[in-house]
C-alpha cells in the first residue's frame, strides 16, 4: 500500500508498532475496509469538486431544478464523463474494501455500498446512451446526481468515522510516547548518550531534572521527586530516595539522580501496560461477538430486502423508482453503527482506565459488574497499608531474652517480603540489633516460615497454627494485644513457644470510602484475612464491615469465594495479588491491588496500579458506565437498521414518504456519528 498522507501514516504506524490490529479487529464487524480506504480526506474534497458541475448539469430524479443548466446532448456526455471519473476515483475505497470482504468470504457493508453505487452507475450510463444515442422513449432517468452526492457523503462519513476510531484507539500510542528516545548512560564515570533500545539490565543511568525516566530501575544515588501521573494516573509528586523504584516514562522533578536499570523494552513496566491494554482491546467480549454476528447477517437481510423491493417497485412503479429504492436500501443498510457500537466504547473505556491506573485484563469482567452483589476483600495490603509497626515483642521462655527473640525472628524473616517480615526487620534495626544468620528458610504459606539459626530449627507461626496444633501460649496476652488491633507472630522451637512479636497496621484512609460506596451500590463487603480474628474485627468495625472471616489460608479464601458463588451470588474479590491468587482467579471479578510496578499478576481480571482502594470505586463506576454505553450503542445501531431499511424499501410510500439515496447516505453517516459521539462522551466523572 502506498502511503502519502498523515492519516494513513499513523494508521499504519499504529498497526505495525504495537500489533494493535485495529483493522483485523473490526474486519469481522464489517469495517475491514479501513486499511484499504486510502486517503479519505483528499478523496472527499476532490470528489466534492467533481460533484458541483454534475449537480449543476444533471437533474435530480429526472426533475430539473431552477438553478440547473443543461445543453443537450453535450451536458449529458459531460456529466457521464465526470460521473465516471468520480465513480472510479471516489468509489475506489469502497471497491477495495468490498474486495477484501469478499476475499475473506465475509461480504458486509463495503460490498453493500459498492453494489449500491455500482448499480446506480451502470444504470445511469445506460440512461445516457439510451436517451442520446438510441432515442428511447420515454426518456430513461439517470442517477448521476444521486451517485455523486452519495459518494461524497459516504466518503465524508467514513472519513469522520475513521478519525474517531483512530483517536479512540490511540491509548497505546500515547503510552508509547511516554518513553524518551535517549538515555544518559554512565560508563566508567563518564556520561554517554545512548538510545533507550540499547539499554540493558544493570546499566547505570543518569537522569537529570525535568527529564523523562528512560527505563524501570532503582535509584542508586541522589534523591528527587517524580511525577508518575502518566503511568499511574496519580497526579502528585512522589519522593524518591536511594533504593526506591522508579518507573520508565515517569517525569523527573528537580533532582538529578543515578539509577540502575531493572526493566527495559518488553519487560519494562510501560511495555507490559501497553501489552495489557492492546490485548484487552483486541479480545472480544460476549456482547461484541453478538454485534458482529448481527452486522454480518445484515448483509443478507439488506440484499434480500433490496431485491424484493426492486421487483415490487418495478411491477407497481417504474424501473427508475425501483432502482433508486434498491440503491437506497443497499446504502442505508450499511451496518457501520452496529459494527462500531462496541469497539468504540471499548477503545474509549480501556484508554480511560489506563490513564487512571486501572488495567483491565479481562473485559468480560466489566460486563459482570452489573450483577455484582458481594465484594470479598483481603485485609493486609488492601484495606490496611501493610505497613506494620512493632508494638511489643517478648520472650516467653527463660531460654532467650526479648532482644534475642527479635534477632532470631529478624534473621528468619530477612529474605521475606511479607508485610509482617518487613515490620520485624525494621524493628530489629530500630533497636540496634543485627539480624541473625538464618539458613534453610522455607515459607509456610498462610502460616509463616521455618528455618535454622545456629543449627537450631525454628518456626515463625500465627496463633491459629498454635491452636490447631494444641501448643500452649499465653492467651490473655494474645487477647489483649490482638484486641488492640495487633497481628502476632510466635517464635517456635519444636513444641515450645519462645516469644512473640506484636505488630499494628494502619487502615488506609480511602478504605472507608470504598466500603461506604460498596454499601451504597448494594454490594455487601466481606473481609477475608489470614490474620487473627481480633485484629480483623478491629479493622472491620472501624470500616463498617459486618462479615469477617479470619485465620484463612489462601485456599480457604478461594473456597469461600466458591461458597458464595454456589449460593448464587456474584462475587468480586479484591486482594493484593500475592497470597490471594487462587481466590482472585475463582471470583467472577478478580481485582488485584498491585503496588507500583508489579503488573505481572496473572490471576486477576483487573489490576489497580496504585494501591488505592478508591480505585475499586472508580473501576465499578467505569464498568457500569461502559456497559451502559455499550447497550445504548447496540440498541441504537440495531434499532437504526430495523427502522431505516423498511423505510428505504418504501414501506411508507403509500402515505407519500420515500427516502432518496442521498438522504439514505446522510442517515447512515449520522447514525455512525451518533454512535461514535456517544462512545466518546464516556467519562469517569470526578
Ligand atoms: N513471613 C511471615 N512472617 C510472619 N508471619 C507470617 C508470615 N507469612 C505469613 N504469616 C502468618 O500467616 C498469616 C496469614 O498470612 P497471609 O499472608 O496469608 O495473610 P495476611 O497477608 O497476613 O493477611 P491478609 O489475608 O489480610 O492479607 C499472617 O497473619 C501471619 O500470622
Ligand atoms: Cu457505513
Ligand atoms: Mg495479604
């Protein structure tokens, strides 16, 4: 394909750069022509210029209008020549679209349009020959007036439409623009400017004030504040110090810093987001498949109606009227509105989602929101910050001192990223203790972990584990600390409890709003936590959650989700995506609250980039609005054809109402534009 214009260039670019195959995507809905349509804008203007003399010299439906001038037979010949040029030049996009449709054995709207203008053209040429060379009486009416205006309006309509589709689909393009093209690489103390495509893991880069960060990485020297709004949707400056992670594409504030690259190219955060967005846009949801099938059927329906109308009108009226009506039916049946009804909303909705830090991995989940009535959620990391502070630590045997308990526990936890582990390590450090050397450390999922220190076997476990195994510990102290909202971790050697650490967490400030908003939407919030009953209750009470299930193992969470589903409930699960994976996968809607750069969460339908519970509220609102727009568009798209096809066929002709082909083309373009505008006005109000 020859490219000579911007519109087409960006279409091509989008196509190849990101495999966001818009053309294939709407191929099935009958819009595969778009890639073959060439430069619609120029074609429209040139065709319009060619149309003016035709309008001037050719009578409409055989009726001579006052401003028209004809000089027979030359004006007829001139019109025929101009009409032929226009037909070939302006009709070309539709013909190549039709060819592609027929090659795919999926005749659809381009085929309809080509048939419509083809019939009008052939008949008009015949009219000119019959009138001027064969001197047939009565004179045969030609359709050049209609043909010309029809082609113009079709070009205009499809040009506008293509623009809308491209604008809506450019979310991925916009994301791609976030990455700068060059980076300052530090090699042996000197700065070298290299292309970002040459960056590798472990490279050291310098990032200067105001620059875009070229790759994911860790800050190794300096400090700054960065704006991650383009990536997370959160429009505020985030402070970054040594060891903090930075995301490629974010904008550096006024500090200069050095970073070590941890993610580039395909495994960079931005690339993953782009992949998620384009996958989600390309995948078809149930509603969309239905729209496609209906649009496919329309071809046959329109063809049948056109043929029947032609025969009937040829019998009761004139051949000219029959042809005009058949052409109008073919044109008006163009199922554009229907074909675009869903994809345009999808494109818009995924773009909005991405810019708000909501990554939609499975769009069917969005359509399920309307049935939602239970929201199960994890506590630590979801409702609470997961930012534990040690409130107390004690030795409960005479074998160890309290500090020794903490030292051993810190040693065992040093390889763990569990929020409780992080809290214990921080406490040890704050008390000036050096974590013990631990070996053979093993995770005990949902319980804690086990390992060796100085040749001695230890375990860190929850109170629930002690209860299950009938091990003795001080229940009064536990009750007191847990009731104050603490999570307790016990140090165990064999059957003996040696000590414990009690840690408190903070409720996220936005959690209350999430619960209130769920209740307002008639969605019952339920807390599922691996933590103890008492501290779970403390959080639940403050947030207004009635149903609490505590001391759960990851598989218990999944079983509970299943339990609700078997009772006929539609369940959303919100979790931090680590130990909640099974339940996220089981739920009708799995929402992973992933902090920062961790988007590789396979079990969730939705990933919230920021760890903000309020984003669940945003997601629900967006999902509801999206579903509403989709059904509005479906109704409009399908309803439009149901009403206009019979009208075009002349069903109201007995009462004097008959559409002419040009008007048919206007209506068809308008319907598409209405559907497009309806999709574009989708907003996430705030
Ligand atoms: N690394 C660890 N150190 C100490 N205790 C742990 C560790 N991992 C798990 N536990 C214990 O197991 C329990 C369950 O852990 P799990 O990770 O399943 O849930 P959680 O993240 O604490 O809570 P939630 O389910 O609300 O997120 C914890 O409450 C804790 O008592
Ligand atoms: Cu169309
Ligand atoms: Mg958790």
